[in-house]
C-alpha cells in the first residue's frame, strides 16, 4: 500500500507520516521542498519509501510511477499569511493543488487536503458556507479559491474518488519548530518563558480584556486523527472545519505553557491572577499595525464534521499544551529558535 504525503517534512505532514508509521505503513512517498533544509529533522526519525522534491513529483505521479496509490494527503503549501507575492502564492497553493487533484481524479486516488480557517478571514461565523468566507489575505484567498473548485467541479457531481478538505484552525504541537514566526502561540510562549521567565500577551483590544482574545486552538494530534478517520471512510467527501469547536483565550495558552513547564521542574501550578501578579505573564499594548486586521475570535462550527460521523472528543488547551510542553522538553533535537 503506497501513500503519498506532500509537505511531508512540514508540520502536519510529518505528523501524518508518523501516524502512518504507527499503523505499520512504511511505503510512504514524501514530497516537499527542503527550504529551509532543517526541515529534514522532521523526517529523520520516520520511515519513508522515497523522497521527491515538489518540482519533480507532479510529472512522476501523472506517469504512474508510484503504481497503485491508496491515498494522497496534500499538506504542502505556503502557509505564511504575511506573504505578499500573490503570483507565487497562487501557483504554489492553488494551481499545484488543482494539478494534483486532476491526477488523483484520473487515477481514482482519494485526495485529502489542507484548507484553512483563513478562508473565513473577516467573518464572525465559521461555518462551511460561501456567505461566511471573507479571506483577508492572498493566503486565505488561495485556499478559498481551491475549495470553490472542489465544490463546483467535484462535490456537486459524482466523483471518481474521495475528496476531503480540512479547514485547519490554530494548530499546535510537535514538529513545528521550522515554521519560525508562523509557529504556534504555544511554541513561541515556550521559548519566551525559557529565555525571559515571562510570556507576553496583547493587552485590551476589540472589546476583550487583556489576553482574553479567543481562538480555536487544536492539537496536531487531533488533526491527524480526523485525517485518518476520513481515510478510513473513503465513501465520505466534503469540506470540513477542523478545530475543537471551543474558543479559548490566549491567557489559557500562556497559563498552560507556564504551569506545564513549572510542573516539569517540580514547581507548583499557579492561577492566572498570580501569574500576572508575579509578572510571569505580561501584557503589552496592542500594535497599531494590526488594528482592523486581527481576528479576536475564532471557533470552528463542527456541525458538518459531526454529521459525517466523527464523534471523538478534542483535547482542550490545557490537555494538549501539557502534552506538547512535555514533548518539547524531551525532544531538543527538533527545536530551533523562532525567526
């Protein structure tokens, strides 16, 4: 059984390769672009059958080089929401995804791909429906436009194979250190606390008290579980939110990071009020450059996902961050300072 994972040396891609390995699957074709080269560390402890650069993969796949493919997990993309080169973003995230989908359709290969909650952008409703999709940057637009192609060309017609898109919310967890500034809040808080013994959060903004802006933070562990659930059910297609369905404040993330690290060092956990009083959490003025461009609240609507049959509980911030801090503390080989 051959599986293909694009973006395999990246964050979610490498976690999917690990999950496939745990199922006893080692016949994995890893596709990526090793820029930066340090991403290789995400694959070094995993088993794959072959590695191809993304520039050579499409042609090889179209020619049937890999034989019978069980599924393609398409995680490869430019995920930098600050990227301003629209030509590059659309070629990399949109056109490449279409070319890959066309091949999967022709060869009848299930196609499971990464979309993004960035498709909602300026919306305050996070439901998989066109009227709520208002991307605020070219990254979000590239993901939205491909979702539209999937809807119009495949989901509204009888398809030759499964097609599933996952709108990832704020994902955190192991194997993300290469992402630099785009790494999760939990990862950045980890480094801040080790370096300065304090975590900095935005102060009051948008009607929210200091540190109380809320996001749907989802563990990569749960992200992988949902991907594999759909791979196990090839009769199910669609575009689905992939978050926890809970919005939790940044204060919860900071508190969980600090208390998890204190616990590892044998120190007692502290409530938020004491963490603030002892200046272990500090609030800074909200940046002028982000005013009007910042999402103070996100929360995945899981109605569609639950209706598709996925019923497992999602880790809370407290549960997921504790597991993540333990992993970071035990896996220094994967760490790099945030850019």
